[in-house]
C-alpha cells in the first residue's frame, strides 16, 4: 500500500467562515420567552399627568375671603343659649368648611409595607405633596374601617424660618394620640407616578392595583389604594388640616390629617 505524501499536492487556502445574513433564514415566530415584552405583565402607562396650577391662595377670591375672615375673627365670641344637637353616630362635624379647598388624597402602598399619602389638586395632576408614613398600609386601612382615624404630624418650629409647612422634610407621627414613628416628605418615584397615572380617572374609591403577572404575589403584599376628596383648611402658617370628604349619607371610613409646627 503506497505511503501518503507528507505534503499535499495542492496548496491549502484558508477557509473564511461567515455567519449567514439575517435575510438568509426566515425570522422565528415571536414568543413570550423571546420577545421584548411579556404579554402577561402589565404595560406601564405613559405618564400624562399635568402640572398643578401652583396658584393656591393667590387668587382674588381667596384674598377677599382672608380679609373677611380676619374681620370676623375680631368679633367677640357669643355663646348661644341653646345647644346645637350633635350626632353620635359617626357623622362628621367638619363637613362644609367655609373657605376650604377641595383636594384629591390617595393612600397607597403594599399591605405589609409603609403607606404613602399623595395630595393632588385633581386626580389628573402631579402630586403637590407626597409623604411616606411609618404605618403599614394594611394596618391603616383596617383602622379606618373600624372608626375615625386622626393623624397628627408635628415638627419643630424654628425662628426666622420661612419654610412653608408643606415643605417640611420630616414629621413626628401620632395616630389617634399614640406616637407611631415619623413621616418623611419625598419626591415621587416612577412607581408612584405609575400609580397616579393608573388612577387618573378615579375620583373616589378603593381597590387593588395589579403589579405582576398574576402568578406570584409580592412578598410585601398586594398594592392597595384608597382615594377620596379632602378638604384643606389652612389655620395659619404653622397649622394645616386635611379632612376626608365622604358622599352625603355615606358613613364610610374617615380620616383627618393635622400638620402642626410647635
């Protein structure tokens, strides 16, 4: 049998491998595992919230009202001889405050996580005030289902400080007379804006906002919310109050928020 030659009888040319062009093979069908977007996950809505007017308290009507209120405050207090009957069945005593400004308030958060409070001029505007409270969302909503909840936020009054009361960064938190930690003002995150965008057509109500694909529940519980109209009453530069407004004849959950600098 002849021995093969040590060198090939013809010169070897290096072969250049080239990957096939995308047009060589047809594109595979899009599937949930290969696509960019999972059809089972909720699509984040585009943020279309508008800026608040920022003219709170600067209109001609409000200026006239403040002058009239100052005149009436100078009158002596006269105690009437007859007593006005007061209902003891949980009806509100502060409905219909003269001069109060109606705002939109939203409590939201995961049930086992801290609750957030957003104050807006309207359901479709960006938050004017966003606070994070050291109270679990589920606990606060449970307390509101039992009866009236009063939350007092206190901070230290500093001399020659012109900071607006809603711009204070941190507050001591009291819930129904018990100290429950603190509240912190923060800027809205993308998740906060997505919640506000989802609820932009909701004026009043409560429920759950889907956050995942429905297979697994988040470790800190489902994302719940409660939205209602609040009446904002400014007592002075160091005190401000928000009263939850319920529809007429509806004895639903009630919440009062008091901001005080002492």
